[in-house]
């Protein structure tokens, strides 16, 4: 031990060694020895008379009798369905033990009388699997609601219905300020009567809005039309991305007015957009118009285009081959001037020809003096 010990933390083993050293002093007193070590005498005597710390227990700890009563209640077959809260109530009502729920739960867990607690997981709806239905028109429809504000800040709600198989803009409804389940029912009645399709083979996809998932709406579409309903997951617009992209295209179309003055202006634009959209080639359909795809003409149109491309490629190949044959015949049959140049060169090599004759020969075949 070296240095000042007045403010150092000293372990139990070092304390014992210092006590033995100070007690073994013969010429110095304990106080002088503490002064040499720069250790306070009070600290030395505290070490000397210290006692080992005993096991401490809480003054309000549950008694063994109460713990035995809790264990007995936990093993009682008549109380097997009760969890910690129920046993706590039973203890207070019967007077056998009085403690908190956490105490009952801790004693039951210690004696393996309680099943492990499993945190309940929130039920998450499954992602709607509808891609397999998009191979044909009139099999799956999607709809949603979007808001358009007038110049006066009046809100107008547009509810479009889209055939996801043919991408055709089937029908729409326009309501002012808001819409209800009755409005959704009326719009669907109009759309299905207009289409005249077998609704029992139809699936409808929407989000989980109160008007779409309401009990009246579901009872009407399922009970009257026998339609299968699918709903996107909460806060997951990607599950119904087709109608979201359609709505954005409707609002940001180049022909869309910058502002709307009246509700009739909104209705006129939606009607105009319906014609523009349904008669415009769609990239996801192989650039077939939604109206044509909806009528079942898409496959025939795409096949005809493939055949046209095949025939055009054959015509180009035939044209290329014919041009190649003409070039070969032209090179063999016509004299393009090479024979005259060859004869002239043979003449030039003759040493009898003088310089003037050579110049005249070159001028005859097109050469000019510099």
C-alpha cells in the first residue's frame, strides 16, 4: 500500500491487510500509524468493528402461510380457469390471502402453476390476390372516391369504377360534399344494369372506407348481386394501385381544366375524360384501346399486329434480296469505265509514248491540269 489512502476506495482484502499492519505496530500507536499511511483513524475503527452484511428482507414480504394459500388456490381444479387477477379476487373474497395481482402472478410462475403469457398479435388482413382475375374483362372491378374542389372551395366527390381486366372506365358517380352507403349502392346498380353482365362471376376491390365496407353496402352487393368483395389492407394504397393511378391520370390529364366553377363543370370533365380514356391505346393492353379490350377484341388485334410485323419483315427480306441480285447483274453486264482505264495504263507503260501523249490520254478520261 502506497500513497494517500484518505480518499481511495479500498477493498475488503486490503482492509484486512491494513488492520493487521496497524495492529502489529510496536513503536507507533495506531493513530501515528494512520498518520503515516494518511488514513483517517475513524475509517480504521469502522473497518475494525464492521460486521458482514446479512440478507435483508422487506418488512411487508408475504408470509409463508399466505404463499401456501396462493399455491393451494393455484392447484385447485375449481379455480384452474382463473388467472392472476381472478385468484387475487378469490383471495380477498375468501379471506385466505390478501395481496396484489403481481404477487399472485410471481408465486404462480415460481411454482410453475401458470402458463406463459403470450402477447396477443393484432390480426392483419391478408393482401387481396386479384392478379389472376385480370386476364379477362368483366371479372374484377375496382372503385374508389376522390375529391375535386371548386373555385368556391366546395368539395365534389367523384366515384369512378374501373374494369381492371380491360382497363375500361365503366361508370362514375358525382356527389357534393360527401357520399353515403346509399350513394355507393345506387352507383353500383347503375353500373351493373348498364353493363348487363353476370355479377355472380364478378369480384369488386376497394379500400376500407366506411361507405365501401359498411354493412348496408356489403349486404346490398352480396345479397342482391351476389358479388364477391375484396378489400385492400389498411394504410396500403399499393393493394389497389390501379384505381389510384387512374384517378391521378384523370386529375393531371393535359385536357383537364385548371379550375372548376360549378358541379356541372366537374361532371362534364369526367364524362369527357371517360371518352378520351376508353378510346386511347393503353400500354398495359399492348396499346389496345380499353373499349376494344372490353369487347373481347384485344387478342385478335394483338395477333393481327404480330402477323403484320411478320409479313412486313418478309417483304423487307425479299426487297433486300432483289436489290442484291440487281447489283450483281449490273456489275457483270455494264462497262463502268474500268476497261478504258486499263487500256490507257497499258499504253502509258509503253516507252514510245512521250509526255504530251500521256497528258492527252489523261485529259480524255477526265483528268484536268492542276
